[in-house]
């Protein structure tokens, strides 16, 4: 009903209806909320003022303005003050006018302050939003950089893994090839040793032939038989290659320690390392036992061994 009174006051021909409705509401005003009673006072005062009963209406509007002020209803207080200021200005009641004006100005300053606060708050919000946006862009850039770094690390890891696999495969292949080559050299040594056994059997046969020749006093035949070498030049080269494949550091160490040794002395040293006896060495090299002992004697002098030292032990120590 109070809102209806307010609506009637918007039309000049309905002011009387507004007054009648407002008066009829007054007996029930005790049941209204406080703000509604202040609204009723405001609208009833306006109706009285517009019907020429200002002496009754202005006190009601003043009362409403004070009530709105106590309840901090700034908008309604401003409306009441404007009505009072307009009436006091027309009636030339300057003191009352300035009193309402001061209240209105305070209200306006409050609104301006609120506007300023809202403007500052809006500026802060915009600043925070821009800062957040920049932080988000920076974070996005960092994430993108980390992703690129991760992909780069993955590519590098894959490349290193492939390189490691290729290196392992290469070393395995090379080791297998070396093992096959070493096995081949061992087989060649075994073939030479088998041939050595065959030469031993041939030596036994040759010994019998020598004995027959000596019995017949045929010295030329004996010279021919004893002058044969059972280890050909080609066989010697094959033996040296196979021996070097199995013991690649032996001859370099021996030559570094004793550079004065001859080719026959090196061959004698290798045969000693193969655990060949003096007779077997003599047969292989195509010389007699005394010649082998002579070579051994020369080697002992070059190596500068004492009588107590063993040539075989000294020669074999370079195998490791």
C-alpha cells in the first residue's frame, strides 16, 4: 500500500487518492517494518505538501529524512532532503535550506568518495588482471620452454642410446672377429705342431737312412740328408704370423729389451716358448744339436745371463 501511495504521487490528478490511502494506512503502521514507516511518513508528507498542508507535511518529511539517516538508507535520505530543500528555497527559509543542503552535500561527497573508491578498486582490479595475464603468459612461456627442453633431452637421450647400441654392436662384432682370428691362428699353430710330429717321424726315418749310408761309407749321401731343413721359408713366415697373432706383444718386448738378437735367435726364442726340445728345434731349423747349443750360447752372452740363470725362463717371461 505504501508503494501504491508513491505511485499515485507521480500523477498530479492522483494526489488526493495518495493522501486518502496514506491516511488509511496510518492505523496499521505499528505492524510495519521501521523503514516502511519512514516511507509512509515521506509519502504522506509529500501528499500533505502538495495538497497545501505544508505545516503538517514538512515535519513528516523531516522525520522520514532523519529516520533514513539513522538506518543509513542514503538514497531515500537524499530524496527527502531534495523535497525539503526545494520547499525551504521557495519559502526563503535559508537556515533550514542550508541545513538540508549540508546534509545533501555530505551525501554527494559520500557518493563521490564511493565513486573514487570504486574507480580505485576498478583500477586495482584491472592492474591485478593485467598482472595475472602477464604472469600467465610468462608461465605459459616457461612451460613451453620446459617442453622444448624435455623434447631436446629426449632426442639427445635417444641419440646417445643409439650411439651406445651401435658402439656395443661394433665392439661385440670386433671381439667376435678377433676371437675367430685368434682361433684361426691357434688352428694354424696346431697344424704346424701336427706337422712337427710328422717331421719327428720323418726324422726317425732319416736317422735310419743316415745309419745305412754311414754303414756303406757314402758320406755325400749323409751330407745331403743332414742338410735338409724341415721348416721351409714359407712355413717359417706362417709360424711367425700365427705366433704374433696369439702373442702380439712378445716380439716387440723382446726386441725392445734385446735389439741385438738375429732372426734365427728370435725363431729359437719362439720355439722355446712353444716348449720345443733342443732336438726338435734342431730338426725344425735344419741344423744339428751342437749348432742349436751354439745359438743358445750366443743368446746367453747377448742377454748377459749368469750360469745359474735359465735361458728358457728369461725368454718366456715376455709372453705375459
